[in-house]
C-alpha cells in the first residue's frame, strides 16, 4: 500500500454499481496517473472481478467473511480474491462489523497471501486493538459522521490525534488512515496534517456529479 | 424460473472461482442448450458480474443482505443485482442463514423487481414457513447431508415427501426443490420422482474433473 | 396460555430490573388475581429465576438462543427454563431477531417441553411464516411503532386486520396477538376488537409511575 | 479481581443450572473460604440474580450484549449487572464471540461502573488485541481444546508462553489468564508456572460428581 493513499469505497451505492462501478474506477485511475498519487478503489463484491480486470490502480474488496475457499455459500473467501486481481482488503467497516476473533484470522490470512489490509475502527480505543492485529493500516471513522458531510478532520480532530498518538506509541509500523464525512480537498488536507497517512472516502466521490473532478480534488492534497 | 430446474451453487469453492467460474458456467450453458433443459448457475458474489455477462442461462446470486442500494459496505443489495444481469436469488442457504424478518423483506423485494427466489430450509417445518413467504421455490436441504455425497433423495426421502406434502397443502403455488448430497443423475431422478421440481447441487458438479459430463449426467433426468 | 392475554415485556429497562423486576411482577400478579384475567410477565434474563420463584402468574423468558443445555457460554437454553419455573417464551422480538432455522428449532423444542411460545413478527407476511412454525401465538408488532406511544391498534389497524385474516385462513389454531405503542386500556380494547387475542406491552407498563394502576388499566379490557 | 484467580464458568450446563447453580456456587464459596484463595463463579444469565444473592464470593456474568438499560429485549445490559450483585464480566468467550467494536464499548462501560472484566481470546495475536482494550484480564483459550480434557497448559503451552510474552511487553497491566481443557490441579499448577495469573474452568468443575472436592483440587495450586 503506497502511502499516503486515497481509498474510494463504493459501498452498495447505486451510483457506483454495475456499469457505473467501471466509470468511477476509471476516473480514479485517470486521476492517479495524472497526479502520480496512490488511489485505490473498493467496489461492491458483485462488481469486483470486472473492475479488477479493467483498471490498473489497486482494487480493494470491501470485506470478506471466510479465510479459505470452500463450502461457504454467499461468503467471500480471502484466498479467492487474489486470483481475480484484488490487491487489498477493508475489514470491519462500521457497516460490516466483524467479530474480533474472525477479524484476527482474516487479517492474518490476507497478509499471508500478500493483500494490503486496512481495518476500520470507530474510536481511538478500538483502533489500538485493531492495530494490535497487525494490519497495514487502521482507518479510524467515527460512525456518527459517516455520510454526513461533516468531516472527521474538522469536526472531531481529537479522535484522529488521539488515535495517531496511541497507535504510534505501541504499533508505529501501522499507518493511521481516517474517514467519515470527508467531502473536500480541504478535509483531506486537514486529515493529513493531523498525522494520518490517507483517507477513506465514499459518498463524496461516488455521488459527485463529476467523479473525475471530485476525485481529483480529494487526491490533490496527497501531493503534499 | 422454468421447472424442473437444476441449480448449480458454486459456493466459494476454488474449483469454481475466478476464471474457473466462467468455465463451469459455460459447461452448464452448453448442457442446457444441448438438452433443452433449465439450468441456472449461482457463482460467488465476486464473480457474479463477469459470469452474468458471459452466459445466457440464468445466473442466480447465492444471497443478498440488504434490499436497496446505499451505504452498506460489504453487503449485496437485491436491487443492484438485476442491472448486472442476475435473474435469480438463493436465500437462507444453511451456510448463510438469514433472520426471518430480513428474509421476508429480501424475498418481497426480489420478487418485486422480477428475480426468481429460492429459499433454502433444513427440514419440512422450516420449509413450510419459507413457503409462507411466497418465494418461487423452496429448497429443502438437510444440512447434515450437504457435501457428503449421501443424497437426500436416497438417504432421507421422507424429508422430501413430508415437505412436498405440507407445502402442496398450504402453498401449492410454491415449487419444492431439494438438495444435499446429490451426486448422480440417479439421485436427481429420485428427487424428481419424490415430487420435487428441481435440485440444488454444489460439490458434485463443481468438483467434477469433467464439469460438462457431470452436469450433463445431473441434468438428463430433467428431461423426464 | 390462557387467552386473551396481556404479556408484559420488561426488556432490559432499568425501571424493571433487579429489585424493581419483582415489584412490577407483583403488581401484575395482583391485577391478575383481582380481575381474574390472564397476565404474564417477561423479565430480563438475569432476573428470571428470582421473579419466577416469587409470583404465581406465568413468567415468560424474553428469548433463548440454544435448545439444549451444554457448552454454550452466555446463551440461554430452552430446556433450562422449565426448572426455574418459566412457563413461556417470546421469540424473535424485533430487538432480538432470530434466524429462521434457529427459530424453527427453538419453537419446536419449547413446545415439546411444554412452554407456551409467542413468536413476534413485524408485518402480516412475516407473521404468516411465523404461524407456519406452529407457536401458540404470533405477536405482530410494526417495529417503527415500538416504544412510541402510538398504538398499532390505532395507527396501523390494517396491519392487525391483515395478519388476523391471513393467519386465520391458513393456521387458525395460532392466536394472533399484537403490540407496539400500546399505551392505554383503550388501545388494548381496540386491539381485541380487531380480532387479536392479546397484547404485548413494554414501556407503558414498565415506566408507569404507578405500575399497579397502569397494568390494571391495560388488563381491564381483557374482561371483554 | 484478586489474583491469582480461579473462575468457574457454568455455561448453560444442566449440571449447574437452576438449583444446582446454587449448589456449585456454594461449593466454590466453601473452598474459597477454607483455602483463602480467589474464586469467582459465572452462572448462566437466568440464574445470575439468585446466585449473586446467595454467595459472598465474586459472581461474574458470562457475557452482556448492550451497555445501558433500555429497549433491548432478550439482551443483558452491563449497567443492570451491578444492582443484582454481579462483580465481574466475561466477554468474548469463544462460544459467544463479540464484534470488536461492541467488545470495546462493553469493556469500557463495565470498567466504568466498577466491574472486573476478563476478555477471552483464542490465540496470542487476538489476545494482544483484547489486551489493547484495557480489560483486567485476558483469558487465552484455544477453542479446539475447550471441553476436551486436554489442558492448554499441557498440550499447547507455547500458546500461553507467547501470549504472556506479547501482552507483558505491550500491556503489562493486563493479567493473562488461561483455560481450555483444564481438568486437574496439576493443569492449574502448570498454567500458573507458565506465567498466567489464573484459570478459567468449566466442565471439569461443573460436571464433577463431587464439586467441592474437584474445586478444591483446582484451587489449591493458587496457594502458590
């Protein structure tokens, strides 16, 4: 995972589903190439293979539920992700919270097969536990700000500061990322200034009328 | 859903993931065309869009967790399925059991947008409740036989008989399907003879050395 | 389960926890004796044994998660309920939704050991499926009204009417109960008039300043 | 939580349910008094209030699902535990695994109201994350040994050693406890020798013909 990074989470938004998943991913790829910055896209499960074969920037899965392939109807297995071209994995998003024990196993397996792993957590205390599992990054996201347009970096900077402090003390090898309410390039810049190494964005990019322009705005602060 | 039907569940088997998902689906399509019978394939979530654009036979999703698109990270929304070409939905497989209330909502929504819905259930009593939700089909599958090679139609025919009896009494418009341990054309024939209108098969087809030959064997009894 | 019935759900309200669980239960017992009507109380798990040994009216558990006793830490086993004096079981309350398959097993086991079973469901379609599982009663409760003080019998009478219609057609042996927003004796009377055989009440009784008076008000319409 | 400690988990075993919950708890209390060692009992939810009022040794809940009292049918609220005399809380037992985010909140709340908190975890990596949440103790229990009679301290000592090492390095204030397969005083002695400060035992104590004798055997090594 090249840092700093902008990760675009498509969730199950209609605006980034099916054919539109490819369009948003293509816009992200164009910005990544033009600016030379690190951008990853995380399409919905059902669009994963098609997006992964269509763009060169890293494609992340939004989650997984089992480690190995097998008799797991309707579950995504970590080990099936690499073959279809997926390069990273978001785990424990507040909309898809995982049991601690499973989260630990999925993280270990994903790392073992070479996927980048970002674990989401709602607050500093949980983020520290997430970091203890050894992912590449922890994304602290206060759930009450997700989707609100009120950026964590502006409305709850203390959450970011405290998370950065705790994790850098005990697990300095884990990058702190943040998200929730990020709407503008300014919000991204503020997040980076607070010590994070990237941002996780969903609705602001996905629902923008002009994906390309919005992603470019969000990615520009990564240039430093 | 054209009856009688053979539904092939790819689960998250490595043997039917990624590139191999397409191969198995293509074999199924070839058999469907050659014999003129009804066969549907149910690939893993992550292969869904690619398979759906590659074959003409019906593609089913193995499950879904939310009704409408939106801020649902790592969840599959029923309403996003149609656009990518999915035509049916398996719900409540014993490996992905659903809460009753959610199952009811997902069934209603899937029907409303024109998807075929098959609800799985482990026994006659639960099957009757599943039928009460108004799906197109109920697939009774004793979980203790799934993946064993001991076919329900041979080892627990009374489960099928009782399910057919109860459902035809109260909800005659719902087709009874069955599965679990189905390995051979003989098992399929037995299931149909017991009054079911189709079978749900996973490992026997997916793990066969020659997918085409095995699917042909399994589908032939559908000719009646 | 003697019908019509008033079932008081203590949830995990502080107002009906610990010592106060006994007080509310005693008030309910007093009303039941004075009016000669059927009232059951459903205290929180942690108060269950103490309440059950303290009152003579039926005590219901608010739920259970496994059928038989065993190595199930933090789970309530149906079969352990009878020994401590519990006589009934509420399942699938919207605040504790159960997987269909488990709900079917818990219902069957509870009936087998002689407990009264009431399954909750949010709407007519789900209620019909619940009834198909063969409980003694189905309690239809639109979740959006629970705890609001806007009684289902006044604000959504069509939900009750439709549920009564569907269940009486297919499973006439199952009693329809209702709940959600029930605040007054008038609400109870309206529910009974719509064809239900009882009501499930929580906050109105539990949070009343004078439990005895409120329970008496709610129970009086049961006299017919 | 006085260390070293023996914690007896009654699970939902019939042998420690209802009236027998009181008997086992009384035996534990007798041993605690005779030997002057620290023993806690963790009865099933439904027996909690009765046991807590009947013995003077610490009573732990086997779990909880919500923080505050309220409209949570069939859920145990942390804040309702203290009033009924509960003094500690086991969280995330492998038989009742919790989502990381909820586990963090429950731990924080339980500590805030003065309960002792022990978080269970299956292996060293997960144990470290559990310790990061700041509980009083972490109980490492390889699930494959639970209930087998093959003691973790004898069959997987490396799991204990590694857990003690990792936690003492990063979170030295958190006591490491262990469990799984503990059958005899010898097993307990071995666990303490490996650096743990207590053991979690279930079936060996609960299913013993003579509870008092078995608990005494298990507790004696705590004398050091």
